[in-house]
C-alpha cells in the first residue's frame, strides 16, 4: 500500500506538474479540455484568475466523487484541486515562459499535465471535474480513463473556436493529444493497481 508520505509526495508533485503545464498553456493563449478548459475560456474572456476559476468550477463534481468513489478519494482530490489552483495562481510570479514556442508549449505543457494527472490517479486522487468522472467510469465500467479524458478534452478544445484564434485551437488540440497519450498509454485497467 502507498504510505501517507507516498501520497503527499504524489499530490504535491502531481499538482505542481499540472499547474506548470497550465501556466505554459496560459502564457501562450492555449487551453486544455474538461473543467480546466472551461476555466481557461472564462479566464480569457473575463480576465478572472485562472486558478480561482478552476477551483470554483471543480467543486460541483465532488458530489459524484463522494457518493461513488468514497471519502478518501474525494478528500485527496479536493487537496489536489486546491494545490493546482494555488500553484497555478502563484506560478507566473516565479516562472516565466517568454521565449517558448507555442507548439513546444503545447506538447511540453501537455506532457507535464499528463504526468501530473498520472501521479494523482495512481495515488487514488484526481484534479476534479471530468477527471473524477473518467476515474469513476474506469473503476465502475472498465473504460480507460485516458480515452474518456481525451474525448472530453477534444470536445472542449473544439468549442474554443468561438473564443480563441484557430491557430491557438490547433496548438491546444496538440496539447490535448499529448495529455491523453500519457494517460492512455500509462493508466488503464490492470496496468497499475495503486498498491
């Protein structure tokens, strides 16, 4: 079994990876799917802090988590969402991406987010929203969390055509594929049992 120290390390490292990837995306006007994608779109449209929007939009999904995945998963996920929100808000003050190419940001940011999600999922946690739904579908229906997440991510990114320029949407699709590839290849039923 994972020790509490293993879980703390995974929550902090996973949240840092996700936040760093999100900051990379935000710097270049990119977005991802799921609840985070909606937070990106609202942040771009309103100027409201991305971390705050991500936290608020994730809250409604915790009822499903509590009812279907249990209190331990829900509490770990709540901590992960709070950490991602805090790290996303603070990261621009300590990390700068002025010279990163948007295509590199989409791939590298996607890989960072994907590995962060993988660390969280392997320690029975998530970053809320669609990630909770994907994890629940994997545990109860045997569906790949990566495929569910990738499908929803692509739909949200396609909706971005109404908010951001087409080139940013294409770069965001590359990022969504990078995230989904990490999860699809590394987190599927029977691949890793988390014990």
